[in-house]
C-alpha cells in the first residue's frame, strides 16, 4: 500500500508512514500480518527458553562412532618400504572394521600408487589380519628420495544398481621410501635377503669369469671347499672394487644399501653392499652364505661380514642371534667368516687368509647373522630390479 499524503510505500503492518509520519489506515490484512509476526516472535522466544545447552564434558564424545555406524580402525607402520613389502611385511600394525554390513569389502589403495590396490572380503570377525600388499617396483625405482604419501582405506558395499560407493573411509599418512632403503630393526632383518640377487645378470657375469669348477657341497672335501671359496674371493678382488661410505639416509630407520648390480656398475660399495654381493655369488655357485652384522657396545658403529657354511646345512631360522653358537661353529670349522671389504685393492689383503683373520677378530662385536638359505626356506626371495 502507499501513504495517502506522500505516496511512499508502506507495509500492511505499519501504523504510520516511515517517510512523512502520516497515520496509515488499518486493514484486516494488516492486522492479520501483525498478529502472525507476533505469534512467530513468541514461539521463537519459547523455543529459546526451552533450549538446554549440553554439558561441555559431553562434547568430547561428539566424534565417537554411533551404534551401528561402520568404522575403520587402522594403525599403519608409517612407511612403505620396498624390501619389507617384497618380503611380505604388512604396512599395517593393526586393522579392524566394525559394524560392516553383509557382503561389504575393504578396499586399500595408496598415493602415490607404490602398492597395488587390494580388496578384502569382510567376514563376521571385526579384527583383520594385517594384509601384505604387492609393491609397484616401477613407482619405487622412480624415487631418488623418500616422499610423503598416504594409504586410503574404504569400506564398500554393492547398492541396488550394482555400484560400490564407500560407506566408510579413512586415510593414513605414510612415507614412501627410496627403493634402496633398508630398515635394520628387530623383526625386519630377514628383508635384507631381498638384496642378495644370485640370478642378476651382473652376478652371473662374475660367475662366468671365475676359473675352474665349483662343486660346492657335492664333494665332502674340506680342502677343495677352501680352494673354491678362495677362488671366489680372488675373483671379487680382481674386479677392482673400491670402498665407499654408507649413502646418505634421512629416514632414521636404517640405511641405504646397494644391490649387487649397482655395486658392479659403480665399482664400489660399503660393507653391507659388498657382503650382499659376495653372498649372491656364493649362492649362485651353490653355497649357503651368511651375512653377519656386528655392532659395538655403544651401538654407534657396526660392520657387515661375509660367511659361508662348510657343509650343506642351514640355520633353523633366518636370523641367528646366538653369538656363542656362531663362535663355536667358526672354531670347529663349520663356518668360515671374513671381512668383505678386504676384497678392495688394499695392501696386505690379497689372500683370503688375511680377510678371515680380520673377520674373525670383528666377531667380538657380533649382533646377528642372516642365513640366506634359511631366508629362502622361509619365503624371503631375491628382489628383481628389472621390470
């Protein structure tokens, strides 16, 4: 409506003109609107008065899952490590899915896609055995350093259209490590066997160039055994390898190791690299080699030694921690141990005997031995660097 005096616009609920103050005529429609607005105001005040704010302590539980809500409880290892994944270690410490409907499945993916996607059928049990994931070696071998990544988990269930939209999802941050990263931690030691690659082309090339026959354990002749191991030592020494310190590692979980083909391509390596190369050559020739790790009492310095059983035996478990048993095997001639870095061109180390004296002395700092044959028996296979 308009004001009769100044013709300004006015709403039906107004009693005077807001422009000139002229009284406005009352109408039935205007009275009804006023009453309506007043009812709404009274109702709003009543609702506000009836509102009870929650106790602040109760706010802590606002994010807790509601009864019947599908939840995913995952504790990741924190890293995606190629050697661990290849060895069958799960990237999860704990995994559980609760209140999933019948027929639901758990889908696991990674970004970057360092592991292949995996889907697990969910059964009645809520706790799930942490699954092993297949690594994508091309993604790992493209990395020069570690990168940040994440594991994505989603519970999916088929709907009426046959699609599988996620009904619950979580993500966990992880570090995708360089493919040469070795985690030297309790329980993870056997993964190092993946670096021992007896069938790598570079290793078989070394074996091809070794003079004479190698019968390994086919003959029970200690003298011949010693001659063959000495021939391997001389063959490695003739490669003209040089020692180099451990590559920089910034992960705080272990160190970077070189695969045998990398050692041979670069003509240099540290103690672990040279021990892995030696073990690969010995395994290719039919021997049962060992990698022996030492660590001083202060835990700051360690070394890797080469070893080989003098007969066709293997330890019961991949990792041997009994220092006395190893020392006894060496004393009784069942185990030969030497320092692999002596195969580098250094004066006084031309013969295996010098390397054995050096390695036997370093056994005083023995930490554990990795029996390669036992590793293979328990499923720890070589890791191929070729696509």
